[in-house]
């Protein structure tokens, strides 16, 4: 069985927890508006780190694709948070 695509939700979960930690332990509420950017940036970093440290685990041909995979996974963490927030308010 091939689990190469399990990296997408793994990066998204890590970015979600990074954003949650910043929201919870952040120094001010002014930082909250930058959480999507921070999640995207941390996704880029995680995608590149995984690409270079565990070759073949992330389904990317080069580092640019690995960076894009990390970015999309990081930004999807923000989307998941917003879906949860919208449904919990109603």
C-alpha cells in the first residue's frame, strides 16, 4: 500500500496546530490576522524540510512542487479552521 498522499493531511495538521498555538499563546490579537500567512509559510517550510530530509516521501519532482504542496496544505489548515468556526457559530 502506498501512503505518499498521507503527507497532505499531515502537513495540514501540523500547520493547524502551529496556528492554534499562535492564537492561544500569541503576544497580542494583532497577530491573529497573520495566522493564514504563518500557516502558509510553515507549510512551505515543512514541505521543503520533508522533501530534502525524506526523499521520495512527498510526491514532488522538484523543490518548487514540494514548496507548493506545503503551501496548499498549510492554507488548507486555515480553511478547516474557518469551516469549523462557521458551523460552530450557528
